[in-house]
């Protein structure tokens, strides 16, 4: 049995702290703005009105459920899992417990032996429950007057047609399919079609370059690639098919050729006549998919059969194929969605994330659809035609739950309140944030201006690897603190450990780990189980290591402090510094590069040039192009800092700590530089700051 006492103790102490959510009901008196003395201690209470209708309406209710989830995880999760459709019941024990590498290989399993299908549970099950004519997807195009929608029944028809086609081209259970699509309805349709036939989808964000796409194709060897010819984002047209063509040529050179490239004709962006075509390999979606029957038998799979692969950055150059399986992921994404957003069947839900990232998997596609929700898919850019687009969409569809990233909140905040206040936003009732810590001033703006001081904010901490929310407010239960992700979700036992891997209690800060198994956890890194164990389970034996720093305050609230490894988070997207560095040094004039993330600023690259090469504006641009080409535009450095020398230890290790301080202009916090091989490079770098 796990030792859960310490954790429960500090959560329990919270149960008495807020003196019941009902007592203080006037949020506006709590949230006053920037002039508050100690922002970390401000509590923002959900209103009586909100709490009284909430699924979890008080800290006490949360605690009761949380306690059970920790003390009897098998019972807790089995009860929830029973509300889904299973062709056969799972085996006992319900899950495998070991997270300790010193006790044997990590082999996480949940509901093993249970036979189900996530597409069936998301579509057929909801239709059978009478929701066939409810809207599943509202699609809002790049241009404000272009839209479409699909009911649950219509969505099922489309999914079945594509699933039948995939079967026809010999995609079988366990085969990989790469999806490289922008935010069209065809993207979730393609994911669900794969799931229906037991194929493993791997969505590649359509902002990745041909080289990145090819790297992923070579790694997972898909039976088919699903894409579209082009997309419009804001005023720009991006020719996606050209990127796919280049990626497929590159993959063939590396020994992996793909037989089928199913291409959706995205007419508003580009006509088919303008699209380059390879006969025999390329197939127009519109020509073939509608010819297939609208029903398709489900492939029943084991709970532990793979559902999808999603590549994410690690601290080395090679992206990791995070593998999620079916049963646990299904139960976990659906349950976290329901509670963290206090979901009700009447909600209209909009998550601004792209399905190319985990947020789009768990909280655009699977979590919401498993709950029978109406989901908005937005093709365009949040500042097109102007900075009020998000709030126009909120009013147009009467969005009730709005989930986004701090980077978008900050950018819309900079654009001015008038874009927000010109819209009503009356429909909103819950807001959400994800991707990086949300700074208290952005939190307040989101809360006061966007949500009219009425809507709780769920600041959800989680990762590609965790599958779903790990630490998150339940909006009706807890008083919030701006910038804190608050408390663990049901069944999650987060701990903070010190350098030596010893758990620390009470008010503390250290490395964030998880002590127990939860259903949504990833099961391996595709083709590299050893890297999985080394990266996540060896740093602190006995625990899953998140890679994040975290502190816990006297009330037990969790405050995420950012990555402690060489991974940076920009605009809610994860990028490995090593990947950007390798793209930079691929430029023949770049000898060495060191990349750091700077809070709210993005990617900051220090570059050392080849002996004798002068630094110039032209070279700066070329270096940025190198990164765009190798990874994608979203990974392009925001700043290139010319570094004739880099701060290194005598053993040659770059001291990023110092680079981070220089990049964020915290020059009085450089710390000890005496261990550097050549301390004078630091002054030189500071001098060159504004080059
Ligand atoms: C990393 C995971 C999970 C979906 C989006 C990113 C950071 C994520 C929060 C939050 C503070 C956060 C962490 C984490 N992160 N959400 N609410 N507060 N930090 O997924 O690409 O797998 O990145 O994003 O650093 O480790 P991802």
C-alpha cells in the first residue's frame, strides 16, 4: 500500500481553510487588481451561484472524492469506467501498480482485458443515448462568415466512410497513420476513423516543417498520410501539400515510402488544379470518401491496445513518440474534462488548441466528445480579422467554456480591453488555461475583463505524457489563487522531492513527481522503452518525474515554476533546446549555439560563429530560416544573440543558468561565475546584448 498520509494531511488542512465556499460570495471584493500587497495569498472564491450548481461544490466534497480515489483507486476508477461501453469486462487487478524502476520494468496497465473502442464510446454510445441530432462539431473557418457543423449522427457517418476507406487500403489494427491537417473537421474525423478500426494515429501539427514531418514518418512508418492541399490562417495561405510532398521524398530516401497520401481539397485556400499531384499515390478525399458506406463495424480492442502516438520534444535532439493506449486514456480524459470544466450537457465548449498537440487530442477531440459535448473547431488565427475574433466567436456560438493558453491571454491583453468589451460574453461560465504558468496579472485580466469577474479559471497543469489534467482547480470547489494550479485531480498523488529524491512536505519547493499510477499515463516511448524509463522513472526512483519545478505554499496550493530540464515552453508549445541548437549549427557559418527560454519572450539563441565570419543582419535572418526549415516557424528564435564565446565550465559544459539571466536581463542575479573556464565571456556577452 502506498503511503498516502502526508499528502492527504495537507489536502485535509485545506478543507477547513476556506470556511465553506458559501461564506464569501462577492468575488469583486477579493480581486482588486494589481495593487494588492501579496498576490500569492489572495483567494478568489467561486460565487454561491456557481458552486450551488457545480458537480463538486465545496472543498469537503472534493476531499471526500479525492480520498476515495487515493485509498481505493481500483474501486474509484472502476465505478467511472463502468459508465462506458465495454464489450468485455477488464481483468483483476484493475491496474498495475509499480512505478519503481528498481523493482522491475515499468509496465503501466489499466483495465487490461477490457474490450472496448473509444470511437464507439464517443459517437455510437452518445447517439444511442438520444443525442444523435445534437451538434458535435461547430466549425468556424478562417473567414468570419464561413462555417459548418456536424451533429453526432452526421459525424459518425463521416467517420465511418473514412474508416471504410482506410480498411480498403489495407490499414489494419495496430498500423500507424500520419495525420497532417489544420483545424478542419476532417482532423478529428480522421482521428476517430483510425480509432474505430484500431489503427494508431499520429497527428503532426501542421506548422511542422517537411524535415520534422519526415522524421516522424520514418520513425512510425505509416500506411497512409492524411493531409489537405492548403490552409488559410489569417491573411496567409500555406501550401501544406507541398510540405508533405517534400517530406515523402525525404522519407523515401531514408527507406520509408508511403503508398497513399489522402488529400482533402480545402477549396477556400486552394483549388485542386493548383495542387501538385503524384498519380498513384495521391487521392482526393472528396472524390473517394463519399463513395463509402456510412456504417462501419467497430474493431474491438483491448484497453491496452495503442490509440495514438504523439511526438514531443525532449532534452535531446530526437523527438519522442509518446504512446497512449485506449481504455485508461478514455476514462481519464472524459473524467478530467467533466470535472475540471464542470461540464453540463447544455455547454458549448471551445478550446483554442490545435489537434496537433496533446491538448487538441484530449480536450478538443476525445474528452469533450466522450461527454457528448458540442465542440468548436476554429481554423483561423485569434487576431484575424482583428483582435476581437475570439470574443466574436464566443458570442456567435454562445460559448460557455473557453479554454486557452496564457500566451494568447497576454497577447489579447496587450491589444486592449475594447476588443473584449465590445462583445457581450454573457454566455461564458468557466475559463481555462494551459501550457505554462499563467502570471497573476494575465490571470486577473482573464478573470476580470474576459470573464467579467464571474467565471472561475481552471489552470490545468498536465503534459503530453500525462494524457490529461493532473493538477487543476475544480471550479466550484476551491477558492483560487491567481497563478496557482491548486490541487491534484482525483487519483493523482503529486509529490515534491529534493535533489536527492526525498519527498519534502509542507511549504516547500523542488521537483514535481507523481507517486502513483493514473489511468491516462503514457505507456512507453514508441520503440524506445529504455528511454522512457531513463527519462521519467530513473531520475527519482519510485516516482514519475515530470521535468517541472514546483512549490507548495502554506495552504497546500501548487505553483508550477517551469521546466527544470532543457525543454522550453513557448506559446504553449514544447520545444527542446537541443533541437533548435542543432538546426542553428546546421548553418555552415554557425559553430555553436545555446538556446534558452525566456519567460513571456520566447526562444533566445546565443550563437558562436565560425572563426573569421562577421555577424550581420543577413546572417541573423539565415539562422532563423534554418530553424523554420528544420523544425517549423513556431520554433524560430525570437532573439539571436551573437556570442563570440559561451560561458562554459572547465569541463566544457555550457552554463545555461548564466545565459538565462543574461537573456532575461537579470544581470544582478548572475550568481557565481568563478567556476567558468573564462569568466570574461560573460561581460562580453552583456556588451553584445543589443547587437
Ligand atoms: C509542459 C508540458 C499539457 C498541454 C500543453 C503542453 C507546462 C502545461 C501548465 C500549467 C504551468 C504548465 C509544463 C509541462 N505546463 N500546463 N497549467 N501551469 N505549466 O503540453 O507540450 O507536453 O508541455 O507544459 O512545463 O511540463 P506539453
